[in-house]
């Protein structure tokens, strides 16, 4: 049996941890939050997404069953990881919301989609969502369902480009029912007092009168522990969104593929 330390209890970390434990290894998993699931737990909050929580519960349950030593509420640093004397370290620290580098982004009305979905921040009545991928659309759906007036802007020619066709169909119907205003081919240039300066087809215009500007422009990998641990532990891997932000299925697949090689 090898000593394996997994950093991060999102779908990728949970998957590699339980399968490695099932295969007889001694596995410690550090998770800074009190609960497992990472971004996927947040992804289970928007309308119709509750099923996702089952996958988190399943892999957590399997980890408990096969003896993973879960250390919830523990943000691991390089020293703490090295102190475990691991044979293998797996960085599964996921991703955090990307913030566009544009003027005005420090306006207090600017919040992230994740802070809205988790209820960490309350949204005002009229909101502008910047970014029309899966997360932006689901935030629009959630807020629309609660009666907020939502405008969604997207640089690309269509929204929900990263959403599976069958899911997208119903998501778009719901956005329509909630009367979400959608502007495609529209790029934010600057955040203003109560809105944004945008560019559409080479022309600039201002969108104003919003209580919040919600940022949903994609995720950025969190993987500083990789650099910090390189050369300090015998074997080091990075999986899931920590290597490149994608979908849970990718993190789970990478976790499972790695676990069967350990
Ligand atoms: C709103 C939303 C909806 C989504 N919907 C879907 C969907 O429908 N389908 C889909 O496939 N994907 C969806 N995704 C994407 C999916 O959630 C991610 O791709 C997936 O969670 C990545 O898994 P991961 O294990 O790599 O990282 P994460 O889920 O980001 O988990 C990383 C974990 O590491 C922990 N961590 C970080 N640093 C440390 C540290 N130093 N010490 C201890 N713990 C640490 C974090 O707290 C976190 O729990 C959605 C994402 C969001 C935000």
C-alpha cells in the first residue's frame, strides 16, 4: 500500500481518493470547505440540477466505506502535505471564477456568479450578467425564477455554447419564460457606475440601471501547490479543473484513470 495525499474534495479528488482506497492504498484527502463537492456542489443549486448532488454523495460515501481519511475544513499547504510523508500527491484543487481585467471591475456592485448561486451575495432586482456560458445561463435561470430582471451579455454569437444540446433546449425555454434579455456578439469594455460600456458590431454603447453586475466569464485553474510541491514529493499529479477548467466528467475521468494506475 502507498501513502496518497489528495488535495481537494471536488469530483476529481473524491473519485481518485475512493478508488485508490478501494485498491488498498492509505489515502488522506484535504478539503478546505466543511463539505465535499467543490464547484459541482454549487453546480447542483440552479433549477433542475439537484441530481448532481447524488454523484458527490456517492463518491464521498465510497470514500468513507473504504477508509479515506477525510480532513474537511483544512486548507492544505505544501508543508502540511510534505509532513504526511506521501508516496504520491494529487493536486485536485479545481478552479475559481475568472475576473476580467477591465476598468471598473472593482465596483462594489460587481459580484461573481458563484457568490450569487451560493447566496453569499444577494442580487438586486435588476442585474446584468456578463458571460453567457453554462454558469451565466444557469445564474440567469436561477435569478429569473426568483423574479429578478435579468440581462445576459455574451461575446460569442450564441449563449450556452458549452451546454449539451438536450439540456440547452430546456434551459433556453426557461430563460425565455423568465424574459431574460440576451445580447450576443456583445463584449464588455468597462464596468460603469450601474452598468457597463459594451461593444457590439464595432459600435460602443452603454447599458445602465443595474443593481448588480454579475461576472460569469469562465474559471481559472487553482494549482499553485503543484509548483510548491515539485521536487519535494516522490510523485505528483494534477487532475481536473486544476490542470484546465472543464466539466466534472473530465475531472472524474482523470481521477478514475489515475487511481487504477496507482
Ligand atoms: C455553477 C456551476 C455549474 C456547473 N455545472 C456543471 C454541469 O452541469 N456539468 C458538469 O459536468 N460540470 C459542471 N460544472 C463544472 C464542474 O463543477 C467542474 O468542472 C468540476 O467541479 C471540477 O472538479 P475538480 O474536482 O477538478 O475541482 P473543483 O470542483 O473546483 O474542486 C476543487 C476542490 O478543492 C478544494 N481546494 C482548493 N484548494 C485547496 C487546498 N489548498 N486545500 C484543500 N482543499 C482545497 C476546493 O475547496 C474544492 O472543493 C459547473 C460549475 C459551476 C461553477
